[in-house]
């Protein structure tokens, strides 16, 4: 089972957890050598485009840090995405505000614009949440 926690929301067996303007925001694979993370944000809607494929920066002024059970994508000192794998669950902390998008998580919710998504369980969906 593939489980992802985003804020206080749980996604189980979803192909894409979060899509922005038709593009999946992130994907990851757990391999023996560590996590392989991909992250895509286009401009527009963001102020700047970011593209990371399997831990390799393709576009944007970001830094990628990878460990056996975690991955972080930063712009300057701000973390855009932080992923940690705990058992069969990946925990995602997200903050796209440095890119001009009002999308972020806290322990209680996923915030999208003025909307808060909290304590939802989304199962076996091709696309969990689609924005724009």
C-alpha cells in the first residue's frame, strides 16, 4: 500500500496526490540507495519554474538534499518540499509560498488559497487533489 500524509490528510494508493495546472507536483520512489524525488512547478502559475527529476535539478535555482529516508527541496533557506518515509507512509511538508503560490501544509491541514483541507482520507484515486 502506498500512503502519503499531506498536512493531516491521508492519501492511499493514489497515482498523483497533488496536481497544479495539469502537472503532478511531486512523485517519489524508495530504492535501496535512498529516495528518488521528482518535483515540477511551472511558471505561470508560479513566479519561477522548478523541475527536479530523480533528485537531479533540471530547472530553477533550488537545492536538493537526499538521505536514505528523506528528501528536501529548498530555494535559498526556504524548504519547498520535505519528504520523510516512516514505515509504509511518506510524510510530506510543503510550502510553495516562496514561489508565489499560496499552497502550504502545517500539522493540521493543507492550505490552498483561503481553503483548508483537514483530516481527509482519499483512497484509490488517480488524482487526489487537482488545482487549476
